[in-house]
């Protein structure tokens, strides 16, 4: 906090800090309460789920039984969904990150006709929610016969405009034109320069785009709901929502509520894990390895 | 070793014309320096030669082969960049060997060349370090080493010393001079530093606004600048330029006059005189009269800035500490006849006999 005239002891600084802390605390509570609810709910029996206070554990600890129910219900189809989600998210994120890297690199380092217009389109695409595109996508996918295949979910997810924007800014920052020129004088081709000279400088940006695309694909609900039709292709989001719907209809009995809750808990764990693993890329930060005269 | 020929080179970025018709031949083994004010197109011209920019017009020949449409790799040149442009994720050794690996040289040959360059540049102790762990001078050496190992037909330098501190800059300047003597390679070197240009160059090319103003040996440019731009750009402190008018066998400058140094029929608009061409005499005895405004004593030399009515401030260089000169003193100035440069209304030099 190096704001001139605002030392850590000045009343002004304290007032600001208290206010800021309060706002952040409210935000934290707002974010964590639903999460905590999922955690407590998945340890309860169905009876306790409705009979006890939502934000605390019940007397009986039922998590293990819930997990067993989750993975055995309907012949263990949940594992299949989890696997699907994992597969869709991983391929989407790898592909989206590579495309974003290449596109962002081109926007940052090459001059070509129509560059401004194309980049304006990318920015425009950032503003459009993916949900708005689902129906047109459905029609296109049905035309080329890809409905109810993994590609129906993966192909649209490879297009990740925020990633392109992010990579452009990042490449601008992290790679100097002179390094690329030095590589060219040394005789290397453009892809060779990218892969062996500049890619490692871009790892933090690449990892960021990867994880954002991964989470977006992991949480994607509406697109797979529309383009997939058989249970064996569903990701967790769609599968759980269908269980939830059948629970409220009462067809499968009340048992399903805790199973859905436990499924939700299981499905967010890998995302949290991914963030923890990726963190080391951000800690290294922008300046790692970069040589500025 | 290479002869590089530029003929009719032009370069525009969009509608902005940066290089506007450059013709130049750089001889085998020559050390050529491009100087000019910032934005005059020095770097652009160098990058055109390197193949990093495409020409808008004109041809570039290396040893008689037209390379205008070839990429940088095919021109077999080496370049040293202002920011050094070392590969940050590679060690010193990897930085130097990268280009050779790209060219698929045998491992033994790569090692031989890299080790030889490392020894010549005293880099052996740092071969496994990353650039971030090197000082500015060491990074500069690595950049030069990376250029040497490729055994290029010519070296291109873009202000290679401008990021170093003053003392180191002098050392590296001497090293580059030695490098040129040792390799006898063609070198093209961009700088805006007077001293680098005067001391290193076989030939200086003065650029302004994307046009070559003059090409010549350093002293030739100093002694016979072809126009007012070169006259004022080469030399530090710069040449005094005075508005002048011919009056028979005299040249009138302000309220004073000097004899015409040589016969000429061309109209005279300005005269130029270097700071060492002005001699301080007692008031009333000089060609022109002035008043001392500022005195800078450097020990070996003294610079005096003298306000002359109608002509502005003139710079005078006096050898020694000039004990006799005081602030606000009224003095006379004599212009040494052999050191007067004449310029016409377009700013072009008037030579003896014109
Ligand atoms: N890629 C580019 N696009 C547009 N203008 C450029 C580009 N590169 C250089 N210029 C312009 O060309 C002019 C000359 O630049 P440069 O050759 O770097 O000058 P110098 O090295 O003599 O200082 C400058 O006005 C600069 O802004
Ligand atoms: Mg420059």
C-alpha cells in the first residue's frame, strides 16, 4: 500500500481498510454459504436433510452411505458422467488454450489485413453469452449429423473468445519483438520460435486460459442439455439435473436429494484441485525469466 | 565477408514514408556506421538489410546476389539488438548454440564454435547461467557471441551499447573495434553517439528523414560537411552557424565582418565555424564582438558561451583552463580563415573554386 500521503497509520487509511475488509467479508460469506450448505447436506440422510438446520451437520454422519448410493444408483451411471465431464473439459480446455494462444499471438505480433476488424469481432464475441448461441449451434450440429456425439459439446467449446483476448494482452507483455526477430535472424521458423523460444514465457497466460476454459466447460450445462440426448453421453451437470428433476417429481423417491447433493460435492472437487495445482503458474508471475534491458 | 549493395531502397508504413530512396554500397570488411537523429530511419534501414522488414521499393544485393525477397535466415547475417534480445529461458550456451542447431550443424562443430566464442569474450564462467543472472555488460557479450558463432557474412548492430553505463560503454566500444580488426568482417552499426561514430567507423552514413545526407570517412564529414545538417550533426559541441551576407571581398555577419576565405561566385547565406575555430581577443580587435554568458571548465578544455548581438549564442572551445575569461566580460572574436565553412541559400556547402 504505497499511496502517497496515506501511511498505514493515517485515519484515512484505516477507514478505507475497514470498509474494504467489510465488503470482502460479505462477499466471502455470500460465496461460501452455498458451498458449505452442499458440504453439510451431503453428510446427511434424506430425513435429516429436511429435518435439521441446513447450515450445520446433523447428528448422524451419512456421507459414506451417500457416496455409495451416488456411485451405485442406476448401475453407477454417475461414474460415466464424471468421466464424460472430465473428457469434455480436458479436450475443450487443451484445444481452447492452443487456439487462444495461436490467435492471441497472431494478434499481438503479426500485421495482417483486417486485424482490427477481426479483433473487434473477438471482443464482440466476449460479450455474447454462450447460451444465446446454443439454438443456432443445435441447428448447425444437426445439419452435419453431430448431435448426441462428444464432438457436439467439444467443438463449440474450442472457441473461447475471452482466452484470445487474454492471450493477446499477455503476449504483448511477455514477449518482446526483438526476441522474435533474434530467432528469425538465427534462422528459426515462426512455429519453431513459438515452441522453443517464446512458449515458456507464455506458460502463465496459457495456464490461465486453460483453467478458465476447463472450468467453463466443466460447468457447461445448457449446451450439453440441448445437443446430447442419451444418458451415456451426459456430463455431470446434465445428469444431476435430471436426477434432481425426477426427485422433485417423486418418481424415484426422496432418496435422490442427498445423492444429488453428494454428486454436486464430488463434481466441484476436481475444479478446486485444478485451481490449487495451477496456482504455481501464477505465483511465478509475469516477470519470471523475462529479461528487460 | 560480403559486399552489400542497396539500390533505390524505399520503405513506407502505410502512408508514412520512412526510407525515401537510399543508394549505398558497403564494401567487404568495411565498418559502416549509420548516424542520424532519432526517428531518421536508421533502425528501419538496418532491419531492411537484415530481412526483418520487407522493402517497399528497391533492391538489396549481398555479394551480387539479389536477396530482396529472401527471409532473414537465407541472408546469413547476424544481428545484435539494442535490448540484446537474449532468449530468457535458455542458458548462455543454449543462447549461443540455438542458431547453429537450427542450421543442423554437427554437435562437435557447434561446441567448437561456441567454446571459441566464449573464450574470446571471457564468458566461460557463465555458460550455464540464464540471462537474468548476468550483468548488462555480460549480456552484451553473450549477444555478440551469439552473432559471432554463426560466422555470418556481415554483422548488424542496432545501438548495441546504448543500454550500458558510460564506463562500460567505452570498454565495449574498444572490444567491438578489436572484434572488427580480428574478424575483418563487414559490419553495419547504428548509433546516435558521436564518439562511437567517429572512433569506430571506416565510413559514416548520415541519415535524416529517411534520406542519406552524406557518406564519408569520419574526418571528411567533420572537415567537409556537404550541408548545414551534417555540419551541425557531426561534431560536439556542434558547429556555430551564422547568418551571413556577401559584401565584395567581405562576408558580413551581424555587425561584424570577415574576409572572404576563398573566391566563389555563389551567393552566401550562412557561414559555419567550429568552436575551436574561434579565437578570443580583446574587445574591439575581433571580427565580431560579444559578451561571455557561461563558462564551463573541463580541465583540458574550456567551453565559453558568448552572446553576440544579432547572431545569438556562439560556442567557443579554448584549450586549457582559460584563466583570462570571466563572466559578463566583453570580448572580441576572430574567425580562423582556414576554418570558415560557407553555405548557400539551400544550406549546401560552397567549396573552394565553386
Ligand atoms: N513497424 C512500424 N510501423 C510504423 N511506423 C514505424 C514502424 N517502425 C518504425 N516506424 C517509424 O519509422 C520512423 C523511423 O524509425 P526508426 O528506423 O526506428 O528510427 P531510428 O532508429 O533512426 O530512431 C519512426 O518515426 C517510427 O515511428
Ligand atoms: Mg533505432
